C-alpha cells in the first residue's frame, strides 16, 4: 500500500455560503427577509434583519501563501473559489485526493447558533430550513457520493430539533451540528432530560451529533499580549472539558446507539484523558454517586464518541489506546490548520507504520460506518482513491496565490502577532 | 529493583497552616494584625483584617474513607494531623515512603494571591514574609533534608518579588509559587518586561517558578448540572493554555537557565501538546513573526519546563516523547487525588517497565537537580528509600478514619453529585 491507495473521508471541513444560498429556499412569506450580501468598501457583509455580519469567510485561507494565512478574508473575492463554489470545491477535494467531506457552516456559526438565537423564532426556523435545504440539495446534492450532509438545528426547541432531524433523515442526513456545551448560549445542559426528543430522533435515524471546537467551551486567549501561536496550539484540546461533560451525560444509557463527534478535537491527548477518567472514577466513585454500571468511563467514550485529527503522529502511534474503531480523519479545508493540498502526504507520515486494516478504518471505514455514508456503491471504490481522484484534477492549480487580500492582523511591524492583534482584526472585520 | 528501592521526591503537596503559624513571625508593628483562627459553630475560620476565610483545610481529606472524600474539612479537627502538624506530616510521608516534598500553601492560595491582593501593601508584605519565615524555619526547618521550601511572593511588585526571592535564596529556597497566568488577577502578562527583575532573581539563584493548576487559568465547570467527576478529570490538563503561553514567553531567551514547573499538570497529554506546538509553528510561523531561532517549540519546552504526575501510566509509557529529563513525580498529599498511603505501589505500576536510570530520574534525580535539593548528603541515600522510610513508620496507622466531619456536598440523595453541589458547598463553607 502507498499514498495513492488511501481513501480519504474528511469529517470536518467548512463551507462559505455563496451569495445566492438563502433566497431561493426561503418560504414565500419570508422571501424578502432572506440574508443578503452587501458590499461595504473593500468588504462584503451579510445582512440579516438589518444587522450586518462581517464574517463572510472566517479563516478561509486555503490557497494563499502561508505568509498571508493571518489575514481575514472579508469578501468572496479574497478567497479561493473552492471555498464557496461547490464545483470548484470538488475540484479542490480531487486535487487533494479527498473523497468525502462533512462541511460545517460559516454564517450561521459552526453550530448554527447565530440563526437559532434570532428573536423571531418563526423566521429563524424558516432561515434554518432554508440553509439546510440549500446545504442538502445544492451543496451536497451537486455531487452525489461526495458529501455527508450536516444540517443546523432550531436549538431553542428540542422538539423542533427532533422534527428537523427526522425531516432531514428522510433526505439522507446522518449528522447534525450541535454546540459542545449548550449552556454557554443559555440552553439546558446536556444533562437535562429536555433534550431527550433530539437524542431520540438522532438515535432512531442514525444521526451523529457533531460538536465542533469553539461552539460552547472556547479556547481562551491567555492574554492580549500572548503570541497567537500559543492560542493556535490549544484550540483542539479546548474541547476536553466538553468531552468529559459528554462522557458523564445521561443519553448513552437511554439511547445506546447514539453517537457524538468531537470535531477538530485531535486524538493524541485522548489516551491520557481516558486513563485520567478511569482514575477519577475509581478514585472518587465512592462519593460522587455516578454509576457507570459494569463500564469504565473509557468504555463509554470508546463506544459513543467519535474522534478525528488533522495531523497527529503521536495519536496514530498510540492508536490502540485511542481506540481504533472510532478515530476518523479531517482536512479542515479551507481553514488555516488544513494540510490541503498535501493531506495524503501528511497523513501517510502518521499512518505508514499501521496495518492496512487500521489505515482503512481511520481514513474512511470508521467514518463510512458511523455516518452511514456509502460512496463506493455509487462511485465504485476504484474511483475513490487518492490516486484516482488526483488523476481527475491534473488541470487544477494548487500553487498559492499571493495578494488575495482581506483584513490584516497588524501593519508594518515584525514583532510577534498577538491574541490582541487577532481579536482587534476580527472586531474591525465585524 | 523493586518497590522498596524507590526514592520518592514529591514536587506537589499541600500544607494546612496551623493555628500559630503567623503571629510569632509578624513584625512588632503588625503583630496584632496577624491572621488568627476563630471558632464559628462547627467550623474554624481565619480572620484577616476583620474578614473571615473559611477554607482552612481546602480538600485536605487524606486519611478518610473514600466515601467521605467529597466533604470539605472546615476545621483542623476534621483533618488528619499530618495535614497541619509538621512532625505528623513527616510520619505520614514515611508511611508512604516519601523522602522529599514541596508544600503549596492553603490560606494564602496556591500562588499567594490572597495575601498579595490585600490593599495595605506594607501589611501584605509583612504577612507574606511571616508566612515565608514560618514555612522555611518551622515547617521545612523542623526536619532538615525532607522539604524543598516554596515561598510566596509580593506579586504586586516584580522588584519586591525579586528582593524576596534573593532574601529566601540565602535561606535555601530554590522554588517559588507563582500564578500560571498573572493577568487573571490584573497583573502584567508573562510577556511583559515588567517581570524581568523577578526572572533575573530566579535565574541568578536557581529558583524554579512553580505554577500550580488553578492559580490563573481554571478548570471550568461545564455546567452546574455536570457530574463532578467530569470536572475532576479535566483539572490537570486545564493548565495546557498556560503551558502554551509560557512556551511563547520572552524570558527563556533573556535568562537561559530559568525553569518553570507545571505543578499538578500531569504528563500523558504533553507529547500531543508538543507535536501540536511544532505543527502550529511550522504551519503558521510564516505569518506569526515568532522567532524560535534554531529551536522548535518542543525544544524550548523540554529545556525549561518541568512536568509532574500523580498516576499516569500512559505518560510513563511514552516517556521518550515527554522528555525524560524534566519529568518529576508528585504525591498531592493531603488532597483527594493523592495516592497516599499507597503511592509507591501506584507508581511502580507505571514505572516497572522503565530502566533503572529512567526510574531514578523520574522519582528523584530530576527533582533533586532542578530544585537544588540534596537530601542524600544529609541523610544518607540508604536511609531515603521507600523501604527504609516505611521501616521508620511501622507505628503509624494509615487505615481510614470514618466520620472526621466537615461540610457535605449534598444531603440525603443518591443522585450524582454535581459541580453545582460542590460550588454550593464551598460557597457555604466560606
């Protein structure tokens, strides 16, 4: 086996909503209130109910030289076409040898919170459904077999969430995005029975709850003077608190087939985390009253929680301790941590010492099983490998384009760029 | 080699201040303002400038049955004597085969912040010095060769900190406690040159900056309904953000011999963290302007940052990736995560597959070198082993004592104890 033989399914990428995503899918009553894009000087903003949102292209820097990764694209003009154009996206996937992809939303926030917190709930529901219909029919639907749909939810109502999950399951959606810690947006905790209708709908329809980093618990900036690389390091592991919280949540006993995914969480810290969890339970279980039955906490994790990684040699080296049946891979296209367009080569460095069976599980079989995703029957396995896909993309240029433009974190100095610089850049872009 | 042959130096334990700690060491002008203990119903409180502090024995639960670990001792009567009595403490160390110990303070907070934030700075300095003098002369001094002193600092003034470090270095102090993120208490960040006088004093006098978990960045409770075990799991790793911040701080270039310690941070997540740091730097270095020179971030970590663990098989198994020269061990006596009185047996399970040289480094040689601690010349190495120390403690009873009392997290129910329960218990105890 070599790098061309890999079959790659990425469980965490990002889409940038194109200009015409919403209007065609809004119901007649709300058609004139669809989000629309407006030019403001050098940038585009989305307008929703009169309010402007500037994050039209959050960190969508794929295709730039690394010197320009810190700049924030504030218009589609500042981005590689594959960020927002589905056909160009598939070309970019092919060029990187990537077969399948789960795409998180941008304008709604990774977990859809921006739409879910709009005050007019009838309008919010229409908007959420419009996004989902666009996402399923136009984004994922344009290239059958290449995407695992990831709808957003009307988070204010678990019953409405359940209804939307059931509606979309009929359209083939087996994943949904959900905040890693809903209490951070004033919703009931994952320990509340309020969410049972949603968990039930997910379990009944084999829908995975995908919790992306930054959707509840956030990677905190240590200080405004801290070099930004320090913060970048900590982003994936910032989901550890939520991972512990889900481990102790009550839905696993009630809905034994339910699954959740720690999207962009990394894997190398998981063996430590699981040993620590088992220590905590064996050391403190006598006073905490938490009953795992015959299980250890690590058993619950390995049964229900899907992990993923971008580039993680240490995690791959310790695959047995991570749990080889629930590890998946992600590309994170078009964000700055992505290994695009060299993902197969990065990945191969982590995987080449594993068995063929382990490599296949991590690169695609685990994701295909857990997300009920079957591209082979549609496309033929022989057409799904890195080698076959790259063959289809020999006309695609992946060399970096300079000067794509956008907001700059800091002008005219060579001192380290800090958390404060980045936060100021984003505040100005909003 | 077997378990009796281990030599154990613990770099993270906790002392509970005895009733008479402060008054004898306060200068004449402040003698009548020394903190004093007052009985209030079933509990004792410390009175400082008329204000009562109820955490007289934070989590000092050693010697209880595990069923009572969740109860908060609110009086010396609720604790095993070794928590606050130095002679009983050494007996308890002997019974556990522990030779040396670094003891963090309780009333001042782990990093001395409670004293440092008192408004009258002249009084605060007197109090800080009184604590330090008591700590060095009466606590550590009572049993020469058994303790590594850990003074607290007048954190509001880096110059005063430097002066205190120099004063105490003459008395043999080679460690100091410092918040892992001083911005959380309104002080300059570790990136500010304001701290240079302190770093210089530490470097000149071989003084290690010890940052205990919870002294700046804190392990957040996911929600008030979250089972408390979930929070316990995440405590050590909660220092990861600060670890990244220190990695990018400017003192290492200015003071190349300087060291800091991630106290109670664990080790099993470190290899992932270091790989992630090197990835972040190689992937983003082109735009972040941070110059590591010829080093990778992981090189800086392994040279300057001391790690420690209580019980961490996975970390020990991956010692080469953690960096075997800067790993140390901790007992965490008398807190609830401690493995007392079976620490040698716990530790042996993690270490038995390592080489003699690796075991000696982790259990004592790294700590002795980094903290300038030389018990062997004073006590004779043959008297410092687990076997020799336990021999001296055959009269010490370590079987748990029931009903020691204290505040209860929750009365009369068998539901899992939550973060909310624990926070309410502590709020009531204050």
